[in-house]
């Protein structure tokens, strides 16, 4: 099944792909600041939940 991601979700996935390893919400937020973009904690949690539901990405201990 094809999954469509929002622009922000895609940016979060790119942070994960660039890093090449699992990141905590805090680490993702820190990386976003480095890219002059800042996500809220709730936004990252929502994206992780969607990724897990759609099996785009599997995280541990949301």
C-alpha cells in the first residue's frame, strides 16, 4: 500500500534517514533546529504514531 506523507512528516523521515539510526523525539527536535525548522513535541509524536500505524517506520517506546 502506498503511503502519503505530509510535508512535515516527510521532513521528519528525512531527518531519520539522514541520521541512519533511531532518534528520540528530543533529538529530532534538535536536528530540526539545525535545519532552521522547529517541530513541537506533539507533532513528532503524532508523526511517529502515523509512521507506526502505516508501517513506514517502527519506533520503540513512543
